[in-house]
């Protein structure tokens, strides 16, 4: 069956997109993710200038959870030009076209304006605004995504500086108690979509032999399969609160998980940590499992299942 | 479930022994076995400092050895450790060397490459192989694991130094080539070292139509295929999963092999 779906006027060959920060360092790595079955990719979050990120250990996991404090390392927009260029050249040579979502990050609202303008020059298919990373708080303070007014202000300025020519997707934090208010504010500020969510927490892992926190940054964002009920509930609430489409991201390991997020209200499904649990061909495995389920359940078009739980 | 019994959190263990191999390299014996095969690597964590990849230099089912060259902040901090200190270990990661029982192997090492190759030779001999252990270094001081390799059964050690202070004067690959021109026959070549040296080994393997594996080392953070720091152009494959040990033909399909690698933020750096 055809798994394709349209998100904010962009056509995706299937709903599975690579989440930001995983396997996103080079253009060829993004290409490799598509070859492994994804319907689209999100770059790692791109800064204006070089940003070192945290020392190792930056991530670890077991069967229950995954934590990361990579700290958004990036060589800055100049290098991003080469990498996105590499991807776009490859994209143009392909029949099956899998879009690229460029993720941007900044510490100040004015820097968001500048990076948005620069990223637009590279003509990505959409721009994801990362205002929700939980592991750079020491450096940047509380994420903008935790404050309704700041979240709206960033959205407005990014939309303005890209002349409304690109779908602007704002990536929200699950670590708030006024989620739907923030989402509504972002929608009113001009966002074309929402990604829900970034990682949870932050959390901490302590090595009891040395009593030391293991992440070099001490704290890091939490992801992994056990968080799925929280992600599903968050997406369910957002679907009722806003009209703009949702990229549901968090805790998806299987095709059934992806369908569950779509029924809650996601149009696309972001996949990151599942690479740890099921390998770097997980994207194709998930898409295949979705296809099988849809065939068995007589789904003709993927858009049928988006928000289905709200209609039963 | 797809996520049964995974554990990639460092386990802290005691340093049982530290041995100076030469002025730049120390071997650390750690109180753990990770069940590693030759060619695989582990991540070593020093709390509050960093965590870095190192090839397994030995794993006998009880203890783990790693040989570390002091080149920067982390490796120097390793050299400052004392017996009884604790470090974290996770792994093993990556693909090991592959060969058949009873083959005649040429293993070719430069730099700290001799350490994992000693582990390989030790295992290969137990599997009935004959080994030509061909190592090179700038000078005598930089040589590594020679005595231990010399004590292995069915193993011939060949040494080359740039300045001739030990063994053949010159590079190790021309030394092997000379031996092969004189009639030495091997079934397979396995190599760890600087990329230009591994390319020379690969050329020799192509000339003699022999199977060959090389070890492609890139900047690694996670070691398990998630961060994307260790990918190579143009395939985009992570070397921590598809390598470090891989077929030499696959390595040479990567346009960056022998030319550049990437640093901590992903920027290209020429070798
Ligand atoms: C699969 C693999 C196996 C390795 N096996 C050994 C070994 O057996 N013995 C040994 O001495 N060294 C080994 N290395 C290299 C070792 O990881 C680096 O020398 C070490 O990380 C340097 O850290 P530093 O802080 O001392 O130096 P830095 O000053 O940080 O770096 C010195 C150089 O080391 C390299 N390096 C730094 N960090 C990393 C990293 N995270 N991953 C890869 N390379 C890095 C860079 O090329 C850099 O130019 C291996 C690397 C890999 C990828
Ligand atoms: C190792 C790692 C790095 C990440 N880096 C970023 C990043 O650079 N930018 C960002 O917006 N989100 C980042 N995230 C969050 C993911 O994009 C995603 O929102 C989150 O992990 C939940 O999805 P998952 O369960 O499929 O991983 C990162 C997550 C992980 C695990
Ligand atoms: S080291 Fe992280 S993907 Fe290879």
C-alpha cells in the first residue's frame, strides 16, 4: 500500500521521519537514513556558530530508558551548507523524494532570527525550531518552550524572517504543565506545525561504585519505550487544542507504536532512540510494520488514521 | 520485545595492573571481561573527564587489557592512573576481524595497532593459524608488544623502523612485499594502523588477489550507531557499527578513506 502523506503541504513518501540529533551529522548520513527506509529526515539542530556540545559520556541506555546530554554540538551554519547541499543534490537525483526538515537552535531570540534567515537560503522543505532541548539549561537557561510568550516570540520572528515561504514547525517540550496553552500561542504566532516532543526531564544516572553522575553534563533528556503513554496523551491533547499538524516524536519503536501516535493525532512520526533499540534500519522496519497493519485493517490512505481516536 | 537485556551504561571496575610498553604507550589491565573478539573496541570512562574508544588489546574471559598511547587530555589522564583506581567500561562494540581456522595470516600493524593485532595473533594461533606479525614504527622506542608476539607459537615477527634502529630500515609494508616476492605465501591480510599504511596493505592484497580487512577509526561518541559522529562519506554508514574492522574494498569505496576524517563537531580534518 502507499504510505505517503502530506504534512504542511509537503509530500512525504511515508510518515516516518528521522528525529533531530540522531545520525544527522553529515548529508550522507541523512541519505543513509532514507536508504534505510525513512520518509524524511530532520537535521541535527544547527547553530549560527560552532558549538562544542558536552564531553562524553553524552548518552547511554538500557532496556528501560535512554538518556542523552549531547549538548547540541555543531560546526555552525557554514558547514551545514555543505551537508544540506550534499543531501539536496542526492534528493534531486532520486525518484522517491524524501524531504529534509532543517532544525535550528539559538540561545537568544535575535539569533533565532538570523539563523532562520540563513537556513532559508538553503531551501529546506521545512524548518523545525528547537526551543525545547533539556540538556543545555546550564548554558541557556530554561528552554523557550517552557514559556508561552517566549515560545510565541521565537515563532513569530522565525516566520517573519523566512517571509512565510517555509513551513515553520515548532518543537515543544513535554516538561510543562500548560502544554496546550503554549501550543495555541505558537499557532497564533504563525507556526505551520508542531513537533511533540523533545526529550523528558532532564534526568540523571548515578554510578553507585563511584557515586558520580555518569553523563558529563550530569543531567540529560530522557527517552525510551516506557514514555509512550505520556507522549500519546500529550499528542491527544494537542490535537484537540490546535489545528496545525503534529509531528509525533517520542518512544516509537514499532509500526504499532507509530500508528498509536497517529491515532492520537500525529500526521508524521519522528523516530530517534529506536535506532538504539532496533538498529539503523529501524525506519524501514517500522514502515513495513505499519504497512502490514494498514493492509490487515483495510486502511486505504494514511490520513484516515490521523486523529482516529478522537472520532470513535 | 525489541529491547531485551540491553545495557550500555559504563560499569566501573578496578585497574589491576599498569605496564609501560614504551615511552608513549601503557597497557592497562582491568577487572572485567566484556567477551570481546579481536578488532572490537570498548568505551573507557574517567568520571568527570570524558569517555573515549579504545581497541581491546586482550580479553581472556577474566580480564580486559587496553593499550593507550598518550596523545591528549584523556589519554594522558589514563597514563596518570594508579593501580586500584576505577574506570568505567562499556562494550564491546563494532565488528571483529574474520578469518578461517588454520589459515596463514599476515597481520600488519603501525602505532598502537600492534596491540589489537597481538590479541588477534594469539587467538588465531589457538585456531590453528600460522601468523606473520609485521610491525612498523618510527624507531625502536616506538615498537610495541614485540616480545609478547615473539613468544607466540607458529608466529614469525618482522620488524621495520623508519631509522633502522631495529629490524629492517624503512616501512613495514615494503618489507612484507619483499618477503612475498621472495616466496612467502599467505591466505589473508589483516591490518590496523595509519590509513596510508593500511592503503599500502590493501594495494598489496589487491596485487596478490588476497582477502584483506582494515580498521577504520573515526571520532566516536556513542559507539552504538546513534550519534552519527563516526559516519563516512559517501555511504554515510556509521563505522562503529559497520566497522571499525571492514573489508578493504568497502573501506576504499569510502571517498574519505586515507584522505580525511571528522572532529568532535563533524568538521572535516585532513589526515
Ligand atoms: C575504534 C577505535 C579504536 C581505538 N583504539 C585505540 C587504542 O587501542 N589505543 C589508543 O591509544 N588509541 C585508540 N584509539 C584512539 C583514541 O580513541 C584517541 O587517541 C583518544 O580518544 C584521544 O583522546 P585524548 O583526549 O587523549 O586526545 P585529544 O587531544 O582529544 O585527541 C587527539 C586525537 O585523537 C583522536 N580522538 C580524540 N577523541 C576521539 C574519539 N572520541 N574517537 C576517536 N578518535 C578520537 C582525534 O583524531 C584527535 O586528533 C581508537 C579510536 C577508535 C575510534
Ligand atoms: C542522542 C539524541 C540527540 C538529540 N539531539 C537533538 C537535537 O539536536 N535537536 C532536537 O531538537 N532534539 C534532539 N533530540 C530529541 C529527539 O529529536 C526526540 O525529540 C526525542 O529523542 C524523542 O524521540 P525518540 O523517542 O524517537 O528518540 C535528541 C535525542 C537523542 C536521543
Ligand atoms: S559513534 Fe555514535 S554513531 Fe558511531
